């Protein structure tokens, strides 16, 4: 089974290489890949996250019952 697959792949490869349109398309693809590799990949600078105040961090939190009712 493996041998048959190898023979089939080899036959199809040879047919493709004998087709001039395929060869030209492969060369164009190779050139596109080379030009893509040559372009520098410059990542965008990231914006730093602003530090949140503790009031914002604990805004949704409830810390329990305040029996005196006095807030500071």
C-alpha cells in the first residue's frame, strides 16, 4: 500500500513538472514567498495599560456590614 502511494505520488509529480503552466506558477509562488520573507516584520508598539486606582479596583466589592454607619 505504501509502495503504491509512493508510485502514484511520483507519477503525479512528474506529470506536474512536465506541465509548463504548473512550473511557471510554482516559480511565481516561490518569488512571492521570497519577497514576503525579505520584508521586515515590525510589530506595532503596544500602549501601556494605565494603572487603576484602588478605588476603581474595589468599586464593585462589598466589605461587609458597617454597624456605626460612619464612612471615612
